C-alpha cells in the first residue's frame, strides 16, 4: 500500500559507495525513492549525508555501484533535479527576483517567461514585496525561502535538500518546516531531505534513512506511518514521539559509546 502511494521509483541507488582517497565515506547504499516520496536522511556529522546528496545531484561521481534518476544513470547534473543548500547559496550581487530567476534563466527561459512565472514562486515562499532586496538586506530565514523559490522555479521532479533549515534560528526553522510541508502538498515531488535533527526527519519524511558507521551504510530505514498533510498537530501525536524516540535510540547508542571511549 505504501509503495503504491509513493508512486514509481524515481531514484534508484544500487550498491552506492564513495571514497575520498583513503577515506571510505559510505558503502553499499541500495534504496529506491518513489515519485511522491520524501526520504529523510539522518546520521551523525561527517557520516556522508552531503556527499550522498552531491552524488545524487551528479556533482561528484560514485566509486562503487550506481545511482539512476528517472531510469538514467547519473553522470552529471541533470535537468529536473534541484538542490537547496544549507548556506543558501544565493548570489549576493543579485536581487531576490534575479536569484529566484537564476535557474530558469540558465535553463534558457525567455525574459517574458521569467516575468510571468517568477512572481508565483516568490509569493509561494512568502517573499512578495521583497523582490528588489539584496540577500544582505533580508533575514536568514528569508534568504532560505529565496533559495527554496529558486529551486522550485525550475519545477524540479527531484528536490534535494541539504539541512535546508540548519542555519536559521529555532522559531524560523519551525515556520519553514511547516511552510515546506504546505508547499510539498501543493506540488508533491520526489524529495531527499538531509537533516541532523531527529524531529525534523520524522516530521518531513515518509521514511527515514539512518546512516551509521565508518564507513557509513544503511543502518535502518524507519517507516513514518503518519498521515499527510502533516502540521503542528503531528508533533503532538503519540506516534510521533514513539518514532522520534526510536530514531534517537538508534543514533544515541553510538554517541554514548563514543563518549565512554573518550572518558577512558
Ligand atoms: N571533497 C572532499 N574531499 C575529501 N574529503 C571530503 C570531501 N567532502 C567531504 N569529505 C569528507 O567526507 C566525510 C563526509 O562528509 P560530509 O558528506 O560533508 O558529511 P555530513 O554531511 O554527513 O556531515 C567527512 O569526513 C568529510 O571530511
Ligand atoms: Mg553535511
């Protein structure tokens, strides 16, 4: 039933492994992500979450195995895949409007198409009225909204997000999480959402991929059997607490062991 509602596989990872010189970052990751699925990825700092995302985006090659998007082996950045980075990745010399328009422009959209389409995405992320501001003139949360609008404007079929709310304050983060859920409901798409926050992983994901170990690999895939649309009420459900505690236990067993080793 779950597989049905996720739709067909849009991302297929088979035995994916990555090394930087002698450092083996991850190995043997095999997993499918459906066309309307949010896969949350969690794991300790340095376990290779960003690296995995860059491999999914085709920015860096795998050393083992294969990643296919829409049935094609990933060999470089491809159309239909957009990324939202933790540190916004905005051009400081471009206005909000021009930052949001950047991806479309790159894809060859005409001036008329841009003038017609971009306002919708600016409104969608709540930045109407700030079109002519520069990044330094708006808050971190607004900058992240801008990065999100830029990614959404190319109407991606796959959205890759790397700790997108990791650099904003706690309240803004919560607001953005629920905004993101609302936007996703309006345009459900394949999403890989990397985070180091357990509550965020459970809130956003249909499944949570827990990466662990050195090199890291798939430790567990937690099915988040909570209905959508999700909202603030989701956080209050007993099931939410159970899932969060479960993931916490999985991750913390390692952290505690590491602490004991340090204390010795
Ligand atoms: N370009 C690179 N060259 C060498 N080592 C890298 C490079 N990128 C990341 N690493 C290393 O790979 C490991 C995983 O990094 P990263 O994917 O950023 O982890 P995470 O996002 O989970 O915190 C880290 O040990 C990091 O130092
Ligand atoms: Mg990272």
